[in-house]
């Protein structure tokens, strides 16, 4: 089995050059903006009165606004260049005015709208523009664009946008009686065929059905970054590609889902308190095929929030703490076994597992033991069967959390607070440290640039970065995700409102 782990590791290293992946942000030209403001009034025949409630849009699109009681409107951050300003209101002839927006300047305009003449004929069928018919690889947020067909002069048109998923005969009306000729379809599914159409009607409610166009959304992305994000009062697990294109919510059960850990076979283990206690579940990278792993023995311990578990190197077992016990369980929930028992009066809290201990083909587990007080911690090394116990980090003042092995198995990194609040265990200055597996060379990786507490540190699978969470030392501030070099250099924030990061190399 150990030879298999070694071969698997060599195979991954050989394959890395063949995998196309980059965390670098794309270099793009900066966007330049101006602004547009103005007033809308009726024609002289209608009294030249200010018009309230006129819908103002632009092409290319920006924000849609409506005029105030004095007929005024304002559009900020309009891209520079040629822009068409559209004004529409039921009962009045729509007006489209071409303008040129300049960087940093406000363009002031006046729009005059006449009363629309009576409508005697049904409107013509809309002319579709984007996306092109039968196009593929569309994102899950698609801008639908069409143009008015031939209409009577002064027609006021209303559009219903209907979308159909795969072969369904009944579509969903995603926009109703809008006057704009663009609409963004959101929350579409990956790898799905869609049909869409636009039905148009006029003020006389004469309707013309649009024909159907179709498109297909892109394949489900192979995101490599997993983390937890607050979502309207609940905590859920997301995946991301770090390019700001594919942020995917994987859990949506309400409550709290925490600590995503990806196995070598790309199953995601996580903890959830759906039952009132933290139990371990697994799911695939799409958030599907959810399986509950633990039942009788939840993830539990001193102030436990359901974390501290880890995968075995072959992805077949999960190790996790249950009070004084360290338990091994098969990924399907069968075959649980107590691997080790903590010293009397202590609990096990967190663990990690490597198959390359010391840079050779040796399996080893690192485990954090928690004493009766928050600042009483010890880190042990042991064999996967609980034998060969070695005290790596003795009990010292300072709360410890999150011990994990480095990719080469020669060091362990963890977070440690050296300022102890004896009464409440509040963490004041948490730093990321590394220590050699023989207990030597304790090194502060957070350095002088750190602000707040550095916690939940892990190496990414490419082994060139440590990803971690930073939070204010009051514990209540916004959690952000950072990365840095293994020696603590080049700290940079990569995610706002996120915690518990886990980074793999997409395959």
C-alpha cells in the first residue's frame, strides 16, 4: 500500500506540467467612465411638462433608472465612447438619442417625448441579436439582446422573455412587460441546453409571439479552491477558480456547513449541524451525491465547531476527533475504529495525515490534544494505528490550532496565540508557525506585516503557497482568505468574506 502511495505521488508530480492552470490574474486595460444626466419633458403639444416614471436605459447597457417627479435622471459610471440613451414610457413615443461620453465628464441632455398615436396593428416579431442561435459554451449568466421589429410610428412595446430548459415544453417567464430590449438570464445550469424567445405586445395588448432561439451553457468548471462563506445568516461551502468567473455555491441546506476537505479522489468531506450536532458528510465537486458518514459519534470536543478531521492518503477513510477519542471510519460510514485515546482529562481536537513523512514513503498522523483550559495544548505524532506516539509540541502558554503536514512531510504548520486570556481564552495575536518533525526550528511565518489573527493555514496542492484565514482579534470581524509563500513572504488577500480555505490543483 505504501508503494502505491509513492507511485501515486510521483504520477501526480509528473502530470503537473501537463495541467493547464494558473492563479494569476489576467492583465486587462482599465475601464474609463463618464456620466450622463438630464431631464425628460413632454412635447410642446402636450404642454412641455416634466415627465416622472420614464425608464432610461443605454446601449451598451448600464443601470436602468426612472425619472424623478421633476423629470430628472442620472447615470453614473457609463463607459466612454458612443452610447445610445433610450427613454420609454407607456403612452408616449419611445426616444433613442445617440451621445458621446467622455472620461470623467458629465454629459447633460434633455429628452422630449410626444404622446404616442393610436395603435392599429400588432407589432412585428422581435429580431434576436445575442447570443447567436445554437451557440455553445455560454456562461450561466447570459445577456439576451433583441431589437424591435418593424412597428407603427409611436408604438410603445412590452416584452415577455421566456426560457426553456432542455426538452421541456413549458418555459419560465423570467421577464414580463419590460420595455428594454436586453435582459440578463441568471442562475442557469451548467452543461444544459436552453431555448428562449421574446413575445411582444403594444399598448392595445396586441401580441406577437417570437420564435425560439437556443444556446448551451458551458461545462461544469473544475474549480480548485474551496472555502466557507456567510450567506444571509447561514454558512455554506463554495468553490471558485480564483479568476472571478466561476463562484459556485455547493451547499444550500440552511444551517451551517463547514470545513471542506478534498480527498485524493476529489470527494469533498465537510461537517454540518443539520441534526443539531456536527456530523461529517461527503459530496462530489458539483455538490451532489451527498452522503452522511458519521451517525453515533459526531465530531465533538472542547469548543468544537465540527472541524479537525482529515482524509487518509488513499481517500478511503476519514480520521476525526470525538472527545477523548481519535476515530477512523470508512468513507461510506462503515468500519469505524478508535485509533487513539488522549491523555486523561484531555480531548483530541484536530488531525492531519501524510504518506510522505520525512520525505520518504512513511505514513504518519499529527494530532492536537486539548487540555481543560483553552491554552493547554499539545501536538503529537503517531502511526495511523495509534502506536509510536511522539510529543512534537509540549504544553506551552498559547492556544494552538490547525496542525497540518507540509507537502514534503518534513515540517508541521499550525496557528498559535502567545497572548493568553486566562479567563475566556480570547485569542489576541494568533500567528502561523512551522516546526520540524523532530521538534526543532520553531519559526514564525506570519511576520511583522500581519494584522489580526492568522488561522486555518494549509498548503495548496501545488505546494508553492500557504492559504489561510485572517480575522480581527475580537473574533467578530469580517473573515478574509490570504495566501503567502512557505517562508511567510508575499502575503496577499485573495477572498473577502471567506474562511476555511482548501486549495487543490484541478484535474
